């Protein structure tokens, strides 16, 4: 079954997807936690609050992003090989969403 176009767009570039302001704030924060965790400041958390997220939701967003990053870094650091069918050269996230 083919996935909706908006899901494919999220995989390609979430910034170009039609998203609610709260979703954009959440994804911007998650991306910053992933790419520049040392640069996260109170202003980033305040932006989540301004988008409507409470303390528990902000904690969840941070925890999910950080845990995902932790697991990936552990696997990469230990040289864990991807399972068959998930080879980096062969894996296209957009194609995976179509199945």
C-alpha cells in the first residue's frame, strides 16, 4: 500500500512539508538535539512552550530524540552491521515508505 505523499515529504525534507506550527517547532528542536546538542538553550525549550507543548511533552520530545541518537551512536560506535535489506547503499527511506 502506498503511503500518503505528506509522509514521503517528511522523509525528503520536513521543512517543505505542510505541517502545523507545533510540528515544525518539535522537528526543529529534535533536529537541533541531533545535530548540535551543545547548542540547545532555554530559548529552544521556550520555542516549544510557545508552540503549545507543556513540560511533560517537551521532556518526551527530548527523550525520544536523545534516545534515538544514543542507540544509533552506540550501534555505529560498535560497528554493528545493518540487517540484510537495510544496507546503506540500498536503503532509500522514500522507497521503504511505499511498502
